[in-house]
C-alpha cells in the first residue's frame, strides 16, 4: 500500500478475528513501533504481546481488577442500593474484553528521568508507538483498534502486567483480521483545525 494512501485511509477495526499477525508480521509491527520519533533516544516504552492463553490471563486480570473495584461498591451508597446482579453483569462483560481480537499489544510507558525530556514527551512517544503499529497492521492487511477504558488506569491491572506505578498504560492495541470489508470513512475536513501564517 502506498504510504500516503495508508495515511489518508487509516481507520480502526472494532470487530476482529483470527488470524493474528504471523510472527514475521508481528516483528514488522514491533519494529514499526520502535521507529517512532523519540526525543533523546530514550525508548521510554514497553510492549506486552498477548495471544493464546495470554488472553485468558488478561481476562482473569481484568476480572480481578474489576471485582476489587466493584465489590467495594456493593451494598448501599448514600441510601442507594447497588444492584449485585448489575455488578455481576459488568464482571462478565469485562471478562470477555480480551477476546475481541486474537492479539493485543499493550503499550505502556517506561519513563526515564531526563533533564531535557519531560514525561509528557515520553508519553507522546509511547503513543506514537501505538499509532505506528496500527498503521503497520493496516498496511499488512490486518485490522486494529486502540482502546483504553478504565482498566488502562487501574493499579491492579498495571501490577499484574509488571508496570510500575509511575508508568502509564498508553493503550491496548487490539489486532487481528477484519471480519468483513469495511467501508472507508469519509475524510475529515481540516479547515477549522488549521491556522496559516503567511
Ligand atoms: C488513547 C486512545 C484511547 C482510546 N480508547 C478507546 C476506547 O477505550 N474505546 C473505543 O471505542 N475507542 C477508543 N479510542 C478511539 C478508537 O481507537 C478510534 O480511533 C475511534 O473509534 C475512531 O475510529 P477511527 O480510528 O476509525 O477514526 C481511543 C483512541 C485513543 C487515541
């Protein structure tokens, strides 16, 4: 695929199935992730590649994290009773999340103390990794969707993934094969988003 075509046509694929990227294609994705702009060459990121039984492990971790959070909300809060059935439904929903694709790449920061490169820039670089890997997936004929949600900011999830408290999960990049041909979304007009100084 032509690079400009890729840039102008990239879009997310929410519904994904097998096959996941082959090991050669995964290597391409990870290499694209490493190729991002990186102030100071700090490589302030880490990737977890989750497939196979790893998806079940992630599901178990999501359930553990959500159960911890939600169980503290059962009973009554300010006189309003919390429906345990609704909480169980939430747990069931969370358990299914990792199975929305055959591969999930979790991009997290690995901040480096640096006098010229603030954390904000390191977070942006890690975000570029996610974008680059989505683009690489798309160009290889796979689909991908970048997700976060509350579990990306959950300390139990971070601990389960060995992500230190001071670091951030930048995204869960769901990767797989689209289940159908998706119509290309129309382009977005940039006029209101640009100021020209001439
Ligand atoms: C940091 C970040 C987090 C996101 N988290 C979610 C999410 O949790 N759930 C979701 O439906 N979309 C999420 N999105 C948006 C989707 O990845 C996607 O961009 C959006 O659905 C628009 O579709 P498009 O990429 O085809 O334009 C997130 C995007 C970014 C950049």
